[in-house]
């Protein structure tokens, strides 16, 4: 059973919004919001190729 859930656009947007609300949070300072956006972009590209 695969436990990996791909990052989707909605989740990445929620993470970015949280980082914007509190720029001193660990999410914002670690750069996780940017990595989440990049992962969502990659997954969007993969979804388009599968169609």
C-alpha cells in the first residue's frame, strides 16, 4: 500500500497562505511553501501528460 500522497494545488495554496500569514513560522522560514508550490507544479504537469 502506497502511503505517498502527491502534493496538489489546493494543498500548496493552503501552505503558502499559512506562510504568508506568519512569515516567522517554521513553514515560512524553512522554504517549505516554495517546495510545496514546486511539487504541485510538477504534479500538474504530470497530470496533463496522463490525459
